[in-house]
């Protein structure tokens, strides 16, 4: 639901609640056009999308689980890259602190920070701020579109997998999915 609400470049292609590997389900969304770069707004929207599963659990189940852990990890990585690699933080400024290339023997073994602990603290605070801000936006968007979330979720409970056209049908549906005549 969040992909449709916030991404101008991505289209939902498929949604599934069938577990695959460590994922309890997935939303496959692909950009309309290939691009080699992303703007700050695009990355912030990607973080909102990645936090959507955790927010949906909180809203619908009044609980959270480990199910969104890989999305949470990726959202944190993106926020850190925004701040420390791409210079996309108003507070930290247009500085790249993540300048070392990783070596084949592993990041921790061959990686040393090129900045002070106070800078590391500021980077961590900015990453935390980005994640908390985007989480609040995701929560607000899903609360304001709860009917759409419920319609898509109910369709998935029946069908387990829906394609992009079916997703749009339930996303835009008025009323309850359960009241629809089944095929």
C-alpha cells in the first residue's frame, strides 16, 4: 500500500503472503524506468516503504514481530548511507564519511573509521532521526489509508498472491473485500 502511496517511480508488480526463505511475504515493486541514481526524496520514500510491514503489524495486530527484520535492516542501511556516504543530511552536511572500500576479507577486519567518536555519535543520531521520522510518516499514511490496507490484506488471505492489476483493484476498492462475490 505504501509503495502506491509514496513512490512515483515504482509500480507494484506482485504481493504475496507465502513465505520465501526468511521473508514471511513480499511486495515486488519495480521502477518504470531504469536509473543509476536516486534523489533524497526517493530514498526517504524507500525507507517509508521498507518500514511499512512493521507499521502494519503494529496497527493491525497491536504487536510487532521479527517478520520485518530484513526490511528494518535495509531501511537502517539506507538511512546510514544517506548521512555518511551521500551527504544527504542537513544536520551533518555534504560530507562523505564512508570513504573506504571494503576488502574481500570482511568489513570489520579491514575497515577503520576515518572520523571521531563525536562524529559517529552525530551520524547515529541523524540516522535515528531519519528512521523515526519516516516511521511516523508510514504510520500516518497507513492510518489514513487503513481501508486500503485491509482490502489488500483480506484479498491476500484468500488468494495468497496477487498481481499488480489485482493489487490496484483492491487498493482502489470501495467497501469490504469480504462482501465481494467470490469467483
